[in-house]
C-alpha cells in the first residue's frame, strides 16, 4: 500500500505510455489514490518561432484534435475518467509541474529512456521534471533494454 493520494502520470502517447500507467496503478493499488494523466502539445511556434513566416494555426488545431482523440482512446483503454484527463499546450516539463501544483498531486510518474552519449547531453523530459520537483517523481524505465 502506498501513501500517495493523487498521482499525475505524464504520457507522450507512445507505446511506452501503457507501461507507465500500469506502473502508476501498481503504486496506487491498495490506496485510494486518484490517478490523473496529462499530455502536453508543444506549439509549433516553439520549434519554428519567427524563422518561418507562416500561420501555423490550422495545423496546430489539427494536431490538437488528433492528440485529443488519441488521449481519449488511451484513457478509455486504461480506465481513466474523463475528469482526470488533461491536455495542455506548452513545454512538457513546465506544464507537468504546473498541473501537479494545481492538483496538489503528491507523485508524478514519467517514462525515462536510458540515454547515452549525445542524447544524454541533450537531456530529457524526465530530467526536466525531476529538476526542481517539489514532490516525489517516479521515473519508469522505458525503451529498449541495454
Ligand atoms: P522523453 O524524455 O521525451 O523521451 O520522454 C520521457 C517521458 O516524458 C515520457 O515517457 C512521458 O512520461 C514524458 N513526456 C514526454 N513528452 C511528453 C508530452 N508531450 N506530454 C506528456 N508527457 C511527456
């Protein structure tokens, strides 16, 4: 049994996401922990900024719709209530922290790829979430085994 009352699981909607939610459920089991999931969409303007003089709003809306549908399917297959699904725009690590604060979550669960070399230097969402975290963070190892 765990002491956690509210768990926020960050999902990028890749195949690994099922495993991450299963781990979170295992931690929550026995307790009456509430499980929330968050998916963050990075605005295209973050990547392309003012470099490309183009209106991204149509593409951005399309990306949002697709992601909402994917999150809905994912949540339904993992038994996560509608009120516990969150989709937001921004930088993943920032928005994950913001929502955890807002919900008063006491645990954040993220996936973590065992990175090496250059990829390690570039950092990861898991590192970003861990950095300055005001609550416990569980990093679930995902990706190919060593
Ligand atoms: P990454 O460092 O991007 O390989 O992602 C590692 C983990 O960070 C994922 O397994 C998710 O738990 C979380 N994550 C990455 N991107 C997002 C996103 N856009 N929205 C929510 N969580 C994310």
